[in-house]
């Protein structure tokens, strides 16, 4: 049984068909990238997988449970727009991603947050507010928040789009480390085909007919 199972997924917003029959199975520990032109339904697919979008036709299950029945609570999502709490500092924004039963002020949790802030290259900015950060920095706070929960399934919507080249390479490699070390199942949405091929085991191409799978490409590359 795949961790993510999508069968005949259709999603319409009023007159717009966003997804028109998507079938997809993602195995445990797989890293799948979803590419395709703007508007082809990539974000919609992630929102459905995350359980945020319960209005759709077809079957979508995470760990064998239908997302409309609650799905799995072990799914983390990193949004394209960082959506940070603007009244909270970086540390508090990252802490939002911790599991609900973890006290963010407990020493182990504080250490974990510091570590996450460091991995996204924001040491020294723990006390900064979102309005003091650049777009790329805000995006990295959002990434740290998504990793804080250490979910077994991680859904990422263009997580590197606002980063400069060097920071992007760092963060991509960090994501690969997490994936390899934690065995996380990853679905990453990107318009950047090069990024998809570099990171993923398998690349799913949406498009052609609006919001349907055009191709599935197995990527076989040797990473450094
Ligand atoms: P992508 O992430 O590939 O750019 P989206 O999933 O955001 O694509 O959008 C797919 C289609 O659905 C687009 O035509 C978009 O305009 C439309 N759409 C997305 N979200 C909404 C919404 N909340 N209301 C109406 N139309 C939407
Ligand atoms: P309802 O009639 O209550 O909307 P449906 O199961 O027919 O329930 O559809 C649920 C959602 O699935 C719809 O709101 C729409 O977004 C999407 N949907 C259903 N059928 C299609 C289709 N043929 N093409 C695209 N999206 C669809």
C-alpha cells in the first residue's frame, strides 16, 4: 500500500477545472517532484493531499486513510507563501511547527528550534519579526517550521522559489539530508525542472490536458 494514493482526482473551482483525473501513488520514503506550468493544478494537488481541500471527486488516501476522514496527522506542509505570524518572532514562528504536545520552552524543544534556525541559515535572527526579514529569509523560516514536526510525509510547494542561488543549493541539500536520514516521504511542487530532476526519484509532469498527468519520469542520477 503506497503512503499517498490518488485515484481519479478531479477538482473544480466554479468554472475552472484545476485537476481532471490525476492518478498517483507514492511509496514510503520516495521523493517525488511535481512539475508543470503555472496554473496546471500543482498547488491544488498538494492542498488536497494535505487535507486542506476536502471538496474534490475521486479517492485520496494517506497511509490508507481517506483524507476526508482526517487522513494522517503525520503530514507536514510548507506553503508557497510563508504565512508567518507577523506579531511573532522567528523562534516563535518555527515553534508553531512543533507537535502540539511539545512545550516550546522545554530545553530539548528550545535546542531543536535553535538547530532548525541554524540549518536554514538564520542564526542571529531568532528575535527578528517577519517584517524585518527578506522574502527569502521568510521562506526559510517557513521551511524550518515545516521541518520542526519531523513529519513522515512532507509536502512542499515551491519552497525555494525566493532564495538566491547559493542559499537555494544549501537548502536543497539540507532537504536531501533530512530525506535520507529520516526516511521522509517527500512531494515537492516546483516549476523548475532542473530542481525536480536534481532532487527527486521520480518526476510527475502535470499539464497537457488541464490538470492531468502528462508524464511520469523516473530519475536515475548519481548524487554527489
Ligand atoms: P499551480 O499551482 O500549478 O500554479 P493551482 O493549483 O494554483 O496551479 O491552480 C490551478 C487552477 O485552479 C488555476 O487555473 C487557478 O487559477 C485555479 N484556482 C486555484 N485556486 C483557486 C481558487 N481558490 N479559486 C478559484 N480558482 C482557483
Ligand atoms: P458536489 O456535487 O457536492 O460538489 P462532487 O463529488 O460531485 O460533489 O464534487 C466534489 C468536488 O469535486 C466539486 O466541488 C468539484 O470541485 C470536483 N469535481 C467533481 N467532478 C468534477 C469534474 N468532472 N471535473 C473537475 N472537478 C470535479
